[in-house]
C-alpha cells in the first residue's frame, strides 16, 4: 500500500506538502497567530498557548513572541525551557530539547531541507531530519541549527554560529561552520563574561540556590 505524504514525512523520507499536510499546519498557524498577537505582558496566557502548541512540555515552558513553527506537535522540550524573541523552528522532523535549555533571540532550528539537484528539487519533494539538543544547553543569538544535528549536554553555542555537524557535550563551540573552541571545566564555575569573576555576594547566593535545588537535581561536574 502506498504511503501517505504524512507517513513519508514522519519516517524521514522525501515527501510532498499536499493538502493533508497543509491541514495539519493550519492548526499550528492559528496557535502561532494567537501567540504572536497576545498581550506581551500576559505571561500566563503565553504559557498556556505554548503548552497547547508544543508536542511535549512541563507546562512552564516560556517563549517570548514572536515565534514561528510548522507543526508545534513535533517539538518536545524539557523542564525550564526558555526561547527568546523571534525564534523559528521548522519542525518537519522532530526537535527534541532537554532540560534547562536557553535560546537567545533570532535563533533558527531547521529540520527541513530540499534535494540539492535542481531537477529533483523542482518536483516539490522535500524532507525533514530530526534535531536533538541535550540538557543544560545555551544557544547564543542568531544561531542557525541545520537538519540532523545533535548538540550534547552542558554545551554553549556562540552567537552567530551555523551548526552543520554534531557538537559534543561539555564544549563551547562557535563559528560558521560551528566548531569546538574549548572544553568547559570546573574553572568556569566561578566566571561569567570574558573571564570576569563572579563577586562574593552573588557567589554565596548561587551556592544557596544550588543547595536548595540539589534535592531535586544535581548539577554535574565539568570534565577537566
């Protein structure tokens, strides 16, 4: 029996966006329209719409509008998810995001793509390949993440990067194409910007917060 284009899409095969595919997208477009026109100070409404829009979240996920996606149901986020203004997720394939992930403004995550050869591309066949982002990841502003990429736990992607290949855990990576710059170590725990030391008052507060949260989760130790 011939597969539908939705089945082909969901199996990471080439497919065509036919009427059945567009019917799914209509639901999402209504929700993103609601999200992008809601009172920006109505935080509870934003959380409610985001929960309805995404395929999986803990209900506390927060996205600063405007936000754009194709399906929403193909996006799964963990605890304490935050995406800043003007985030785009082309979620033809699945986008799986772990706990404590922060996304800066103007980030684009693309699972969607088209064949390279123009004759094939002009037939309207396209594809979607899953993207995975681990726990405790920070994505800098204006980053582009391409189809099929996996970003490891506890990593940082520098602003303006174009991520075309997998990034390992516990690394700072940046550039176009994005490459590992260095490992994240315990020496980074007491620093914030360009090697500046966290002041003692803030440090004591950080230790207090870490202690309070250790009952529910324990922050890992950076690899030396």
